C-alpha cells in the first residue's frame, strides 16, 4: 500500500495528522500538506457538501506541479 493510500485510510479512521505522521515515520507538516493538497469537496447522500482526501487527486496535483516547474530547454 502506498503512503497516500495509508494516509486516506488513517484519515478515514479520524486519526490526526500528527498520529498519521507518527505511524508513517514522516514529519507532521508533510502529512498536513499532503492532506491539504489532496482534499476535495464531495456531495453526500444528504446532498450536503463535505471535504475528503483523495490520494489520486493529490498525485495529479503533484505531477502537474512537477511538470510546470521544469526548465524550458
């Protein structure tokens, strides 16, 4: 399981970013940043919006930023 999937599973279990960081042996600010970048809005069954973490969304944002920062030859 990739670390982004572990972050999603632990966040779903209502773990704090500090606890997730401790479990994954990462800095808590790294986990906090990952959660911030990968969080998106969903509409629930009761038609109310809620925020949740998407590992695929976080990876897509990372890849886009990575491509944008490369120097032009």
